[in-house]
C-alpha cells in the first residue's frame, strides 16, 4: 500500500518561494507505472491541480501555475518536490501530493488520483 | 480552458438515492472520476473512468457519463456518506476539477 507524506514550512513570507517535498513509501517512483502530482485546496474553494512529474523528470503544469511553479523528482530518495515562486496570500492553501494513474485508450486519455498524502497547510503571511 | 460545474449542495434523506452532477462541454467524450472528501481528511477516490469502483468502495457508489453531464449516484445513502464530492476530468494533458458539492444527509 503506497503512502505519501508532504513536508515543508507551514509559514512562508510573501514574495518568497514556497517549497514542499512529498516522500513516497510502499512503492517506487522509479517503477514508471504512475505519475506524481501536486494539488491544492484554498480555504473555502475547490481542488486545484498544479502539475505532475514522472520518474524520467518529465513534467506537465496547469496553465494557471506554469509561469511560477517547478516540480521535480528525486528517484534516489523516492520523493518529488514543488516550488512556487513569488508566493502571495492567494497561495495559502492545503497542499496535497498524490499518485496519478494515467491511461491512454482509443477513445482518449484519462487519469485519476488513487493515493493522496494527508495534506499540509501552507500560510503565506508576514 | 476547460471547466467543470457542480451544484454547491445536495441534500438527501437517509436510505434514499443521492445524485451529484458534474457538467462540462462534451464531458461524455472524456472520462470522469469522483472523490469524496471529509473535513480534515484527504480526498478518497470513489469512481474512476466514469463508472469503475476502486476496491474497498461500497457498491452503493456508482457513476455514469453521457452528453455534457457525469453523475455520481449513491444508493441507500448513509450518514457516513455526508461529505464534499469533487468530479475530475483529463483535458489536453492537464487535470480539471469541479468546484465540489456538499452532500448533506438529513
């Protein structure tokens, strides 16, 4: 049973970089069977997909975040990370890391998140 | 960008059937997934690829997707099903979530 755990500062000052790490246990990122994503939920709002990475270092980003987000993978440590540059109060949210199962089929592609971390609250404030 | 729309809230009596909808342009041409989220807990996948149930999810959860609307149906709704439900779809290498629906069992 794969488990994911987010870690990082719970408080970030405005204009600084928000950095989080997701540790994966019970399964190897290097297996190449899954993608690994970051998702957040601001208070009172819905879920927002930020982006994904793969064991090769491949990444996809949401157009909303693409200009100031970096997701990277470290297969030797079985973890992946998120960096959000120039953080503002609008980046205050619960951040989740999740395993994404992505399938390409004749009728199109589909993906779903079958394992999630517990989530970590990050507050951007001085 | 692609958008998914959900009603903010749905109410159901215990034992009755609850239906939560998710609307998007030609959503039936894509695959929809559904997540249940309770306060203080991470989301849990309850339906993927429109109608597939992960292991451990009760049979009372089912899904369908056609036209512009995907629907999550909970038959014989129980008090433990009270939660927020999110739909999700894949679109052009990105992921889109609906705004969420609060299901109240009363």
